[in-house]
C-alpha cells in the first residue's frame, strides 16, 4: 500500500509541475503574441496613413553613463592643495544653524547652547 501511495504522489507532483510549466509557457507565448500583434497594428497603421514605419528602439546614449560617473566623482575628491604652499582654509560645513520653521515650535523648551 505504501508503494502505491508513494507512486501516486510522485505522479501527482509530476503532473502539477508539468501543468505549471505549461501555464508558464503559454503565458509567455501569449505575451509575445500580444506584443507582435501590437507591433503589427502599429506598422499597419503607419503604412495606411503614409507615415514611415519607425522601429521600436531603446534610446540610450553611452556617453550619459560616463558623464554621470565622472561628475559624481567631483564631490568625493577634495580641493587640490595650492602648490605655492598657501592653501586656503576649508569652509566649515553648513551645520548647526537654525532649522527653517523652528520658531513655530511651541511644545518644547529651548536650551542654551
């Protein structure tokens, strides 16, 4: 009896996995067919109206990635030292000031700095 139940369970799991794979395959096939249908309708409409059939393209300029990385490196590099020896004093960070809207707060007690 155990062999029968084990065999039945194995076949049931195989059938479920086969059905899941079939559903996945059919859903991907349906998505591809819908995409092909939309592309065909778009191309047909362009020909019907006398416009050129423009392919779908991914508009990407490889220079934008380089310039983004190149520009972002500027904030991580410090100012260069003056070769004459007289380096300008760095500006203190803009911290410790009064926040905007701090005068409207009424439920706290201000403390001395």
